[in-house]
C-alpha cells in the first residue's frame, strides 16, 4: 500500500502576506515596512581557477568565462535542483514550503549573461511572488534576492526556506561559500534611513567600529574598505558628519532640490554658512517630514562623492573602459555604499537603464520621498561568505537591531582615537616604529609598480593599499599591543551585539546568549592574541568571551567559511 504524503497546510491569510501590500511604498519608513536584499555567493575550485585562467586572456577571456560550459552547466544544475527540491519538500508537507509552487526560467540579464530565475508563487496569484535570481560573477555563483519584506526574517519558515532552497543545493553541486572569493553583502531599504538622523548616526557608528570591516563581519579587502581605513578617508567622513550636524544639508541652507538636480547629481551641498538652529539637540533636522527627508537625502548623496570617493578600493583603476571600475562606480568600494540612493528616472548604476520609468517625476518638481526609486538602498558590503541561512539572517538582523538602538540613542559622537588606528591610518608609522625601514621601503616599491600597472601608466605613486599594510603592521606589533588591540575589538563587538539584542523583538532573545550567533565572527587570530594577554580578569568581557570560544572552538570554527577553495592562504 502506497504511503500517503502529507499535504502542507497554511492559513488562508498567511502572516507573510501581510507586508506585501505596503513594504514597497517609499513613504512607509517604519521597520514593519522595511525591506532587504541579499547576495549569498558560492564557489568551487573550478570556478575560481576558471576565472583566473580566462581573465588572463583579457576581455575575450572574460567574455568566454561567462559562456563556459562548466559555469553555465553548474548554474542550470543548481537551479533545477532548487526546483526539484521545492516540489518534493512541498509534497512532504515541509513547513518551509509555504508557497504554492515554484517556476524556473532561463533568461539573459541586462549584460547578455545567462541567469536562472526561480519564482515562488502564492496560492493567490494576486500576491507578489518571491523571486530568486542565480547568476555568474567573477570566480563565483551569486544569488540576487530583492526586495524582500524584512518582517520575513522573523519567520522561522522563511529562514528554513532559505536554508533548504538557497544554501543546500549549491553544496550538493560541489559549491561552498568562502571568505576571499565571494561575499554575502546585503542591502536595506534607504527609505528606512531617511528618518531622524539615523543615516548620519549609522555612519558615525561604523567609523567607531572599523573592526566590523576587518576583524569581525568581513576580512580586509578593497571591495569592502573600512570608512576609517586611511587618515584622509576617516577625515572626509568625519568632516561631512560635522557639516551635517551644523545643518549644512538642510533645505533651508542649500535651497530646494528638484529631480533635475538629482539627475545631474549636483546641488546637494554642504552649504558654506548654514543658518543657525536648523538641527534639533538630538541631532535630527528640524522641520516637516519632507524637510527631514530632503536633509538626509542631500547628505546621503554628498557622502557618495565627498567621503565614499576618498581613497576607495581600486582607486587607481578608475578607467572608463573597465567594467565595475568606472569613475561613477569607484566610490562604491567600501564597507557600506549609497550608490543606490536614487529616485525614479535616474539611470541604473550598472546597466544604465532608466529606473522606474513609469514613475519619472517632472524635472522641475519639488523633490520628495515619494520619488525614491523602488529599490533605493543602503548597502552593507562588509560581509564575508555565510555558511548557513541562519548565519546570514543573524548578520543582517544585527545591523537592523543596532540601527534601532541608534534611533533610541541618537547623535553618535565619533571617537577620535582607537588602538586599531595603529593598523589603519597610523599603519606606516607602526611599521616604521616596530619593523624596519627596509620593510616599508619594499612595500613602497611594490606599490609604485602595482599602481603604475593598474592605472595603465597614469599614476606614478608609491601609495600602499591599506589592506596589505594592515597585516604588515599587525605582524610587527609587540605581543602585548596585539593583545590589547584584540581586547578592544572583542569589547567593541560584544557591546554592539548586546545593545542590538536589546531591540530584538523575537521572544527567545530575552533569554538567549546574544553572542551565540556572532561569537564565531571574530577572527581566530584575535582569540590567540587574547590567550597570550596577561592580566585579563575573569570578569572582563574579553576573558568571558575567550572562555566561551575555547569551550566550543570546533563548533564555532565550523560556522566560519573556508578562506578559499584553492591553495590561497590568508595573509596571517
């Protein structure tokens, strides 16, 4: 007798349907209507080596990579596995299969590259479907999933869906996330950051926590360069924040903004001498909701050109013919990115297509929040690969809950000096003081050759990229100073996780260890340095975290992705 399969039962009005009617509305800035986008990546030895081999042949080789049989075959195999797996799990009655069906189609993206689209549809075809795109990127296979209601991250069924349908099929196809060859960046709806002074406070908070882009959520690399990575970069961010606090981006200071000014990307300020009294004591702009939006929008657009653009990653490769490294793209290489803070009618930052063409406002109209591009976002790029859906979602929610804490504790003051500055803006001095003149001279010679080559002979400069310089500075630091720096990082991260947990609405957050899903993010070399640190009291948060790490070291290490599927070793 054949075994009967269990029919999945879901309420006629699934709670996941509730935000679909309003989460795209640019005027709804509350967290209940926030959305996110995610880009998990997976690699294999073959995908990494294939890119290295073909990219060496120039543009023709790169074009061949995106048409390679292995790459396209793997892409199809993973997409078909997702389709097959969902249908099977749905038939079994799995809780994570709340959608009525999944449909797969193969198409060309805006660059003519094959991608696989998977559409998960509700029983009611009138409800917005859940779209998953799987594409090929240099060295990696990348999902593009956006926009998605943030509220879904609090539903265990949705996290289960991500694990079963997004993470497991690539693993079964021989792919896995790594640290160096991919990432897991996510974006959050820009409209949510246009209230109060949240955007400015979030930037200030990131300046105070450079460890997020180096030792914790990511590893030091040009793609995700810390805001505090170099002295000029830090100064630029700090300066523009000071101007924000003065009211220099308020519409009463810079004048009325129009869509035309946005299209031309100018007129955002800061005003040289803003009138007094434009900002509240809490740090937020005074005035109507529209004035608050305009202040934050102008500030965000100015941050792109006046701060993100200062010593960004790949600064010497800003050449119009290099896809991804064009002058209008170069400022996005940072731990966070505002390139997609755009309105309807602007051009897509990569494809050049008109955004939300059916909503383009009159050029001379007064700018307001309703004109925001439907996918205008604040991107968090400082994210290494994630080994599970839960790992990814917890990383994203850490950012969300910290933002909610910032809203309750506004006007973040930038810390002028950190021990970590020894590896960032003061890295050359650190190498000079603890290393040798020969080491620094060698680095400058290598940088001069690299910069000349990368810039096609345009830049004769021996400027050293901050990421390799950071590792050299770390290695020459005396053991005691490495231990003190490790303690600073652990303290800062524990503080961030703890304060974020206080705004986690999930019932289990009230009793759970807030570090449980974040302890593995701290670079293992810091734990080693802490172990050698003398004088750590048992009551010290760093000592407590070290003990917790050591008690379950292997379990935590298993949550970290491998550095690379090929024979590439980390800098340490």
